[in-house]
C-alpha cells in the first residue's frame, strides 16, 4: 500500500484581537493535537524550528504575519486516514481559533 507524508502547520499565536494584540497559544492545545495523532497513527514528528509565514485574512483582508510549528505524520494512503485528517483540520481550526489550518500531503517513496 502506498504512503503519504502529511504536514500540518500550527500557529504559535492566536490571530490579532481588535487591538492588534496576539496571545501565545496554550501548550495544552499542542499536546492535545499530538495525542490525537499518536492515538490515530501510532506516532508523529514535530519540527521545533519556527516556520515564518504571512497570509491575507479572508475576513479583514489584512496581512497576518505568523510563526508556526510543523507537525507531520507518515501513514498509509487509506480513505479512513484521509477522512480523519479532514475532520482533524476542522477541529484544529476551532481549537487554535484560526480561519484555517494549512495541511497538505505528498506521496512517500521509500528507499
């Protein structure tokens, strides 16, 4: 069976409030996410380097500069895994209070 590598970019800070202030996201929200991945896939990896990025808010059309953490898993390319990831994406957007969580996958070719 073929495998996929799934990247999940999770912000370290909430979106700016009405005063432009960004609060750091509580660590427990990250551990809850790690636990979900561990229990579903049997493992996960976290890249501790900070990923810098920017995006335009679809709500305000303002630029948001972000700092993110990359979390990833490699799993079999099975419909039940893809379905889980689609639901996880929605849960993470709610958990981290984001308009969207950026997730993508690529095919894995092992040596």
